[in-house]
C-alpha cells in the first residue's frame, strides 16, 4: 500500500482506489476516520465527503459513561445527578453512582476531528454533495460534482431510513432548544433535567430537557416523541411559555438555537446493504429506536468494525449491533408510546422511580442481563405493555 499520496482531483483518483470512502463527515463519519487512525492504521487512504464544512455548532451530544472515555478533553459539562419530573410537577433527583452524564458541543467535536483529518496526508476531505453511490464486485464508485471517486469499501452515513414500512412503528424525536442567558440565577448547574413532564397536557409525549451550564446559562429544549413535525411556532410558544412560567423569566438572551429530528423507528435497517458498503451512524441502525441516543453506540460499533478489520481484513462484522431482544423491547416501547394507552410521563417516571439507574443505563445500552430486564419490565404499567407486546409479536409473525 502506498503512503503519503496527495490526491487533488477525481480523475487522478480513478487510477488508484481509496481504501475507504466515508460518505458524510458528521458524527459517525468523522469518528470512523478518527478510530481508524487511533487503531494505528495510518497508511489506509481515506476519502471523506460531506456537503457541509461542519463549522457550526449544530447539535450537542450527551451520553452516560463510567470513568473517563476517549473524548474526555472535549467534554463541555458532565453531571453526577440527573432529574426527572412527573406530569404533576414531582421532581426526583437521581444520583448516577459510577456513571456521569456527559455533554460535548458539536462544534468542539467537529474541530477536534477536522484537525486530525486536516493534518493527515492520507485523508482527502471533499466538501461537495454526493450525487450517487454505485457498488460493484471489486470497487465502489461515488459521484460528486467534481468527479467520480473509487474506493474498495464505502461507509455511508448519508442514507436516510425511509420509515415507510407499514409493519413498523415510526415516531420522531423532535425538539427546539434555546441556549439562554438569564439576568438572574435560575438554574441548578449540578443537575440536568433529563425529562421534565410538567408541561401542558396534550395526550402525547412532550417534555422539557435542560442542560445547565451555570446558574444563569442553560440549553432548554422542548422535546416531543410524536409522528409528525410541528410548525416552528408550535415549538416556540410552549418553549417560551415554559421558560416564562417555570423559570420566571420574561427577558433573557438567546445565545444559540438547536433544532433536531431523530428517527425513532423499528423499521429493519440494513447495516451491510452490499459487500462493499457499510452503513454507519443513524443510517446503520446505531440510534436506539426507543430513546434516540446514538453517540455511545456509534463509538462502540465503529470500534468493533475497526477491530474486526484489523483481525480479518474484512470491514463487515458478523455480530449484530445489539442483541435482537433489545430491538423487540424497543418495538414494544414504541408501540406503547404510539398507542397512547398510558401516559408517556408515567412510563418514564415509573422506569426511573422503580429501578436503580445502572440497571436502566445498562438496559438502554443493550448490556443488561435477562434477569435485569425482567425486573425492569415488572416496573412498567402491566396492561399497556402486555397489549403492545402482543401487537409487536403479531406484526413480526405476520
Ligand atoms: C440536534 C441533535 C441533537 C442530538 N443530540 C444527541 C445526544 O445528545 N445524544 C445522542 O446520543 N444522540 C443525539 N443525537 C442523535 C445522533 O447522535 C446525531 O444525529 C448524530 O449526528 C448522528 O450521526 P450520523 O453520523 O449518523 O449523522 P450526522 O452527524 O448527521 O452526519 C451525516 C452527514 O452526512 C452529510 N450528508 C448527508 N447527505 C449528504 C450528501 N448527499 N452528500 C454529502 N454529505 C451528505 C451531512 O451533511 C452530515 O454531516 C442528536 C441529533 C440531533 C439532530
């Protein structure tokens, strides 16, 4: 394998395929390039293509973790306690034990990763939309405005789940948040609000999420798990009303805004749609369908794929992302949330109220034992979950 070749245009590339083409340089694409380099494979030639230059702080990533992880220097804030609040305003503070809830700002991650990419002679970064991807037996070809690019393997984070399968449940996690600066101290910087259901009753799943940075600064987000997006005004009004009524703020500075949509669907995802194409990130099924969390699974799964390649020379690992029973649990929860037979606020309140937090986190990470899962199930509203379980099984059998 040759080292140090700087490629400048698509035609030149036609002669020498890249070892890896990464379509989409967001969380999973950049993390993959970084993980490949971290593993010691410095000569692997990588082409990284994204339509955006990733110079904006377009999202925050939170996840829970024990001890320090590889991204510790990038962690903007971390907390050892979280709070969940019921629909009638009862607040429960949950100490996280050996876990911490951590947050990285998107822009910090992008800058860190881009620095790694920028200084690497074997990585070419292209800022262009991808027009098409054509895998063949020996190679995979990608077309952009400036040319055609050839690689041995392509990792695709640009594919969008269609969410049209009539036998699957489809919800969206959508949210609008403001990073606000208040003139008076109103936040508890030590405790983020994971789910605050003390919002006007609408019959579906809505809550406020708060990441406090100081007594006067926080990201406050109005979040929904529902089937349809809203008009902008329908996020803005309840968010601003909540800030006004619950924080007592009539005037404050909005420093930043975050809007996001995360698919929550149990539609089957094809992680390996072709021997030369691997889908990664949300496109690869890394997003937990029941919670929307993706960050930690992205790092874990990419680590598995890189290790598998080091051992076998093949990118496509035979092991699944998570055991299939966790997909089943996620489907049941999606059904419960979609059916509306029980308030979502009760489901989540019961989950956090009646289970030790490490059991909940291990369950959400797909790392719990079957015994722990049974104990967790016993704390959920029995009838709605049994009914949803029956519906999920029937759909799967049919
Ligand atoms: C606002 C927001 C906040 C989130 N917060 C959390 C969180 O706190 N914790 C958590 O675990 N998860 C969170 N998520 C979910 C998930 O972690 C993120 O969506 C994450 O960015 C997914 O990584 P990805 O690589 O799959 O997609 P992305 O990071 O979106 O990367 C995909 C890339 O592909 C590029 N692209 C798409 N189409 C093309 C094309 N045709 N040509 C070229 N480039 C293309 C895009 O520009 C983008 O850069 C959040 C999501 C959003 C939207």
